[in-house]
């Protein structure tokens, strides 16, 4: 292989290692804030769905998505200070492969790039149980806050307002006057109409 091909191989390998390490740093910084967000967010979702059941589902899902994006972006900004560059990953590769600074010297232009090495080296390993518990647990909490059935609060309805006693007295007088024929029928109908108009008001 030519020197350019050797350089492309090693720089590509260094970029892959850097991406894995940087992803690991990001997930490490994301774990704790995501769990806190999931716990508080699920409680807030259940409370909102209980107190304000008319809230549209898309608003709740959009709020959850926005919170996750915000926490992920904040974790990325914080973890960015620890991110590894491909040049640093080259040093990691040559240490793992016992290349005795061959990659650093080739990058500096002192020596030619060594041919690709196919033998194994100390690869980075993911701690999948820890990642799965953190990510899936947080997402499960948020999904529970969105989907679990919530019992609505049965707020007691206020009793209807009682009519003023004066109205009842007027109606009783109208009935008594009508029964005893003590007043003109048109006058009594006018009084009944006025009481009905009062009832129609708020």
C-alpha cells in the first residue's frame, strides 16, 4: 500500500476511536441529568394530566421532547471539554498496538506511515448494562407519565344559588291574590312576568 493509503487507514481508525470515546463521554455526562429529568418530568406529566385533563396530548409529547433535547444539548456542551481529537486517538492506537511512536512520527512527517496492522488491540468496550438501565429506565418513566391512566379529580359542584326570599314571598302573594280574586288578572300576570325576568338575569 502507498503511504497515502496507510495514512488514510490510520487516520480513519483514529477518527473511529475518537468518535467512540466522545460518545462515551457524552453518554456519561447525560446519564444523571436524564434520570433527574425523567423522574421530575413523569411526576409533572401525571400532575398535569390529572389537574388539566383537557391538555392536548401533542403538547405533552412536545414538552417531553424539548426537555430531552435540552438536557442532551447541555450534556454535550459540558462533555465537549473532554472530547478527544484524532491526533490523541493516534497516540492511544500506537500505545495499544506497541508501535513505539510510529504514528506520531509519521503524522509529524518524520517517518513514513506504517502499514495497517490487522492484529487485535485493546478495543474500547461499552458498559451496556449501565447504558441500558439509564436510557431505557428514563424513557420508560417518561412514557409512563404520558400513557398511564390517571384518575380525574371529582370536584364537588357548587349548589345552585338560592332565590331571594322576596321572590318567593311575591309568588306566594300572587297565588293568594289570584285565589282570593283580590287583584286584577292583568296586574298579576304583569307581576309574574317581572319575576320571570328577574330569574332570567345572571
